[in-house]
């Protein structure tokens, strides 16, 4: 992890291609890259196409259906799993985590990058350490604390709490604040601006791309998280979509008329927001933003 | 000993106590900008509450006879030494799950490192459609496991597309219910799902490799493979360390895949993972103490393997 500290990310620069092969057109490379794209995308294509088929056709012909398109699988899954309710739950869970991460993460990132205070070094070391301890390991004590001691099962608060501040996002904030020139801060301090004001009106507008990157990165966690909300929600009206869909797959699917069709329709609903978000904001999810640390 | 304790307050001690010095004392106590403490406090409290304290609690639980009691009830939870650890280690299901993680890592780590480096190197060149390719590589990474597990279940079911294509070559019993193939299939699934993130890490690392090295390598007559071996691979070594450590952590965290893809670690525990066993023992069967012991063993394992790997990869 130690290397992760050394460099700061370049804001919004497309990774500069290494130009050593520039003249020759390399067919093997192109074939490899396209083959890779097919391997990554095919399951998504198959998921979508099978979710709009009345009957699942698993033969090779079923990969390119010509007719029989229907939305019946979507109504079928909606009958078993309240899709709107589940999506709202996923949204509240994810939104809560993003809100806490942005508010408290920006403050912590700013402090770690720009302020000298007691315990800063320890906090930074802990932040790095958190990223190497498997979260899943903590499920037993967290379950004991949150469900048994605080009685927060079946609540949004209990769902959000363990994820509230994403450490990777704090790390990204710190890296971006660290990049800003010190003169900027010195000048503002001489002018008598308080730290909160400097952060809000000077530093934050300059690191806006970092905020978007951190939001995207933070989004993936709670939106896709299964184990934790699964453990603490028994009440189906509070379950995020990942949990209610998983329950459908493991309990109900086998007995349904078109078992895979409905599950795949649910899978499309769960996948769509994440995919749309990352396609629209792909500029902010780049090697230079994410892998800030590894060039070292 | 005595020479080491030279008094720093030589000439300074004669100075009157000034506001500046008082501020200096405060600065040593709280730092030059004590406001930083207030800014960082929520995050520090968060780390203490959902990371440090639970970590300590896990270790404490693992050494005691711990069971779930009604909130507010005081119950005796006597210290039992290593009893939970011996119980965990003598449980065949636990041992099987650790062997499974081993199988998982042996397949997943080399494939992850190999393919992500290869695809990142390919993607690092100036080619048309880079943005499209890059997005298509990380789409599995950003999608919920639950969603992509659904389509893999469909693809690899006994008369699913994969077996239809394989025809007479289809394995019997089929992938997900085959005790030799279930765990490797999970390893392939996770490799496929996580690869996009690791490609991004390698892409970042590749930008740090000086271009001059490639130029001088090709001047010396090195081919593509030779420059990959002699320039790229050593150049991205820190990234490789990180990729391997993160893959190991992913392997240790495995839960959703065996729970859903192989229907609870089946067939017959052939694809259980330690976290799945923790869930079964700890929460389904009400033995959080044994589950905590499994967790502590898992973390020790992860730390030891990561440390060894760091040593091996960073040695010159």
C-alpha cells in the first residue's frame, strides 16, 4: 500500500499513449482488445436479450432472437419483488453513503492534505490500513454491535453506518487538495479567510472533478452491496434491490414459469443505473483518477 | 546517557513567557492548525467506531464463550482461551473453505495479473475506440454481483448456452453442480468481474514507465515481447504488488458468488468460502464466537500472504 501515497493524480488527462508502436498497425493487439470487449460485454447483451424473451431459448439461435419480444418478465419480477420500492431503498442507502462521504470525506481530506494537526499521521496510516482489512471479516462484530446492541436492524441508518465514509474517496480528496499550490492558501490566510471559508470558496471549486470521481467510486459500493443489507434487513419493504433480487433468485426462481427471464429482468433493472452513470460520466472514471497511487 | 540530554532551553529560558511561546506549547500539543482536528474528527470517529472497535471486538469475541443475548441482558461470557480456534480448525467445513480460497487464489491471481496487464498494455496505445473499449472492460466491475451472477447462472446452467455450444464436450455433472468445477468457475467469474478495475490500475502505472526505456529497448533490437518482459513488467512492479494484494483481499471476501452461484457453496461444500462459513456458523447457527475466530484466522492469513507477496515481488 505504501506506493499508493507517492503520486498525486493528474486531473482529467487522458492517459498518454506510449507511442513506441505508433507506425505499425498491430492486428494481434486489435484482435485481442476486441475479443476482450466481447468477453466482457456478451453476458450483458445476453442478459438484456433474454430478459425480453417470453421463453428462454438457450440454444445458439437464442442469442440472436428475431421475434417474440415481450416485457412480461419485467411485470413478473415486479409482482414478486416490488421494483420501485427496492430501487428507492437502494437509492436511500447509496445516497446516504455518498452524502456522508462527500461532507465528512472532503473535510477529512482537506485536513489531511492542508492542515498540520496532532494525530494527522496516525489517521492517514489508519486510512491506508482500512483498505487492506477485508470488510467481510468485521461482519460478526458489526452485526453484534449494530443489530444486537444498538437495535438498528431493519433501518436505513444501520444499513448506511458501516459504509458511511468511503476511505478511498477520502484518499482521492486528499490527493487532489495536496496538488493545489500552497501560495493560494497562504494568500487567503493573509487576507484573513478562515479555513472553512478557504475550503468552501477556494479549494472545493478547484477540485470539483475529484468530487465527481469520488462520488462515482463511492456509488459502486452500496449500490451493489449484498451481504451487509442482507444480514440486517428482514423486512422486505426495506431491502435494497440487490438483496430482494438475490432472495428471489435463491428462493422463488426455481418455481417460476420462466425462471431465468424474470431474474434477468431484475438484473437489468439493478445494472442499468450503474452502467448509465458510468457511461455518462466515463470521463471522470479514468486511470489517472482511480489509480492515482500506483505510478510510483 | 547524560550527554544526550542537552537542555534545549538554554538561551530561550531567559526569555519572558510570551504569547508566542504559549502558542508554541499549544502547537506541540494540538499541531499548528488545531482546526484540522475538528475537520478530521467525524472521519476519525467513524474509523474508530466501525473499524478499530469491531476489529478489537472480533478478537475479544473469538477468545470468549459468546452467544447472542437479548439487548440489555447481562450474561456471563467466560474466557475460553483457544477453544473457539480449535473448534473452527477441527471443523471440516472450515478447513474445506480455506482450501477453496487457496484454489481460488491459484487460479484468480495469475489470470488477473496476466490479463489485466496484457489488456492495459494494448489499451495504452493510440487506437480508435479506446474509450469504448475502456468502458466495456469495466462494465462488469461496476455492476452488482447479484445482477451478473443471474446471467452466469443462466449461461452455465445444465442446458444453458455454454453447454449447448460445447455439445458432447459439456461437463457432467454441469459446471455449477460439479464438485471439481464449481470453485474454478467462481474464480473465473471473479477474474472476469474485477479485471476492469485492475486494467485501470495498470493503465495508470504504465504512464509512469519512461518512454525512453522503450525507445532504447527497440534500438537494441528488442521485440515486443522482450520489451514487455524487460521494460513494462519491471516498470509496473509496484502496481503488480497492489493488484496481487487486492486480489487476495477479494478472494478472502468471497461471499455473494458461492451463496448465489453455487447455491450456498455447493455441491457438498465444494465451493464454500470462509465468509460463507462465518455467516452459517455465526448468524444462522448462533455461534458468533467460532465465526469470529474464523475471521481472525482469515485476516492473519491475508496479512501473512500479502506480506510474503510484497517481499517476493519487491525483491530485486
